[in-house]
C-alpha cells in the first residue's frame, strides 16, 4: 500500500540522516534539504470563510502544518497538544507561530467540526479541507504526507496517515519537519530557532 511504502521510506531516510549527523547539536527536526517550495500550494480555510490559504508564513513568522483528522483516537490529539505546550513555553514569541491543520478525512470532517477541533488546541488556527481528492493529494504529495481512508463492510472507517509536523518559513520554504513523539521542549526550541531566523531575515 502507498502509505506503508512511504512510511518505510521515511524511516530509512531518518536513519540515514541520523547516521550522517555530526557532533554539533542541530535542530530536533528533520532538515529538508533542499527545502521544497510550498507557497504556490493552497487549500480552502474553513476557519476563514473558505478563503484560499497559501502555504507561506506571514513575514517574520513560522507556519506549522499538520495532516490529520478529528476522529483520530491518539496520534492527532497528542501531536496538537504537544504543539500547544511548545507554544505556551514560547511566551510572547508564540504570536509568531501559525498552525494549520489539513484534514485527510473530509467526508466526516466538515468545516465547522474541523475548525472547532484544531482551535480547541491552538486558538486562531487554520482549518484546511477540500472535497476534491485530487486537490488534497496535490498538496500532500510535495510535503511527503501520505494517507489512506477505508470503509469496512460494517461501515467502520479506518484512517492511516503519516504524522509529521511541517515548518514553513515566510518565503514559503519547508525548512523542518518533526516526527510524531518529538518532545514539546524540542518543538519549542526549533520553533524559536525558525522564528528568530525569520526575524533576522526581515531585519
């Protein structure tokens, strides 16, 4: 299946990255090199009247993107809670970090439900969804995000998805991604690093 193959490739990539790392401490996240350009991509933002949302941070800021779904029993709420904890620890600098969640299960996640869900973790977050599967895949593929939604004969819906967070700068470049289970203090450190870099570039 495409999801399982992608997960295997991602695991290999992470092992190679770890093996090639030097002694100098770097970010906790995985560096995307070369950084993919995401600014030309967009999806409707249900939290903002379905206005088109571009994958590019505001000047001097950081955009954090997550693919998930509201019925997720553990991975999604844990990840979003970790983001919330990281932002709380950032103090005033948290205002420079924007969160956007893309649902991979739009048949069950309408705009109102998705908006309420993501904003229950981080206020003013963006709730991105589309009913067009081709449009969703066109955004997911450049991120390296994969997902499957299957409905069993008894009506049970099973969803599988990669569980990375993605950090995009104000040039629309995907600089870092974080695997599920990255500690909130490591997220905070990397968020702060990217925010400071964005501020310096503006100066």
